């Protein structure tokens, strides 16, 4: 229902669920959820707050679990825009945050499984291809710009399968780590899902010369041919990340429960969330964006060649200015460890005598700390887009690839958001420059795009690669590696941040902070 509309006509029962949650009345919450068909478990009250937020405000983990069990949306936001997960972060509620991340992952898995048939159908309808996509992050702040990442994604599509290769592994000691990662979506896996390095060269030589293959580095370079492993059990829709640098792989999603060993959140990431001093939301409003052609000094529409290199002639594209882009920023400080430790002592209950059951809800804004919505800012930005009429596909056709890979990489997620802008019907956006944060912009360039048969060997995991198994929602704690050795074989996991908007906001805050912190450190030490 509408966030400002009462569920009941009687004022005494308006937002009865919110009041019961706020007063820790578990019996009444159960009775309302099981017996009252008019109850909307995700409804926002007159303050713009859903029931789950009150459970988080009061630190009532059992109540939150009860709401989630009855179908509460773990990614539900307040009217202002803060999510359940963000509320748990600012209150430093580790156990509640873990529950919310687990519920959000379950929701994402369910949504992914529901959309999988349509995704496979769309991918199957497209011609097989190989393409390259170059992106780079840049900033007008000199010290920040030194630490901005860049990469060229190589993308292969065969049937309902696709693979994205990236060389960017992450940041360590103020330097971006490079290697080779492959993200694979296997919508229609072939009968053979693994390969031995000893047979890879012969299989490649027998492939037709017109077949698109991986150039370099090879996924089977320098692997011991004497090593053996059990072939993978692949189910349609599986998503894997393969680390060719460390010779390991991990299932990011699989319908086969035996494959699901990726952790929802590793210990370091969870600890980083628990120590964040503030959280922020950066929402780039693109719906009102306007486009105008760039003119030459003679008044003609400007055209440029985009993506040209020694092997590719590039795309002839018209250049457009993009205006009416608005960056909405919302920031909010987290509770100090001391405030978080004492927060629960200020929370009344039906037996505390501080408030009556009804007053506990009425006076929630008084006794619940940090209900401040935060500081909001809005600033206009501009961008530039290059549109080519002869690109062989549309952005709508490629979007399924971006949507599947986006949750696995904060960088790819930024690209997807930029490309989601509604473009003029004058061609494909072969290059686009737009803001992603107040001080950071991203440029995306589509290079070569070749249609034709794609080598099946690109979608196989070498037998010699070891399977990652990390502690988490799907793993087993007793099988988890010791904390001091976990880093040696770390593979970036999609489940670190779910596909829902609430956690992508956290990802954006950390992404921005990661770059700016590096710049600040350089400034302090240079």
C-alpha cells in the first residue's frame, strides 16, 4: 500500500504492526501476521519507516528474524532512502547485519532463478560474438586520479553462455592488483565442463580458423598435466569466477546446493562495514537527461572515430552533450562504538515502565538514537556520449550480460548503471563519459565486436584448478580455512554485495572511499 496510507480505518489500530514491533510484542506480531489479511508487512508508517527498521532501531534480532521469516523485504528502504542493511551498519549491529545479508542473498537467488528462463532465451536469440569494452575511472582531484582504476573487458558469447575476462583483482597497499579473472555464465552448459591442460593445445589446433578463440594469456598456461580432478557438475544458470592467476575457481551461484560454497561476506569485508564512520548514498538521476548534438565551428554535427587501435578501425560516431543529470547525495554518520554499546539500554519495553505499549511507538523518535535522515545534497552534472549507427547490436541486447555480471564486480556495476541511461534513437553508445560520484567520473568505450562461432573451450574450467570453499551462509564453519590463510586464495565473490539497491549503495560508498582514501594517504606521505 501507499507509505502514508493507514492499513486500518480505526486510528487506534493504525500501524499496529509497527507499534507491536517497537514494543517487542512478539505474540501480537505473530497474531497480526497470521490472522490479519490487511497487514502489509513492508508498509511504511507516517514517519516513512517500515516495521523491519523498528526491529533494527531497537536491536531486536529475534523480532527481525520473525519479520523476515514471514516475508518482510530485506532490502526495504525508508522513505528517506536508507535501507535495512544501512541501518544495521550505522548501529554496528553485526548479528543483525549478517541476518539481513543472508536474507538479501536468498532474495537475490530467488529472483535470479525466476528470471533465468527469460535470460537464457534472450541470450540464445543473439548471434555468437566476441567484443571488448574499455573503461576507466578518472577524477579532477589530482591525488585521487592517481589511484583511479581502468581495465579492458573481453567478452565472449556462445549460445546461452558468456564469459567476461578482467585483469583487475582489487587494491592492496595503495596499488591495484592485476591478474586474470574470468566470470562465466553457463546458461546452456555443454556435455564437457572441464578440460585438461594436456589436451588444450590439440583441441585448439583442431578448431576451425574462423572460430573465435581466446588470444592470451591462455587459461591453461603452465599447468601441471599430471594433476587430476573430478569434472564439474554444472547446472543451467550457474555462475562461476575462475582465477587463472591462482588456478582456483568458485561458484557464485548454482542450482546445485553442493556447489554453493561462496561466502555471503568474508570476515574482512564484514569488519570493514562494522568500522565505517559514515555511510552515503549516491543516486544518479538519469530519467530527465537531455541530449544535444555537439557542433563544429562551422555549425555541422561533430563526428569522431571511437575505439580505433592497431587491429580495429573503430566506429564513426556522432558526439552528443548530455545535460540535466542530477547527483543526489545523502550522508549519515554511524554511531560510535560507545554509543552502539549503550544503545539498547535506552529502548523501552512493555515491562520497563518507561512508556506504555502505545507510548513506546509514539515516543520512538525520542528514545531511538540516530534517526536523523542525514544530510542531503543535489548537484547537476553533464556528460558526453558518442553514438554509432553501424554497431552490430543494441544496448538492450547486451544488458542481460551486464545485469548478470554487475553483482560480481563493483566496477561492472558502475558500467551497467551508466549504460542504463535512456539514449536517443540515433545509434549505439560506443563511448560514454558520465559522473559516478561527486568527484569521480567514468568513461566507457566499446571496441571491436566480431560475430561468429566461439570456441567452446573458453567455457571450460581446467581440471587442475582447485575449488574454493569459504566460510559463509552456504559453507561449513568447520571446513573454513584459518583467517590468516584465507587471503592467500581469495577469489572476489558476488555475494559480497547482493544485487539489491540497498547494498549497492554501500558498495558505492566504499568504492568512492577506497579511491579517495588512497589519495589522502598519498597526500600525507608524499
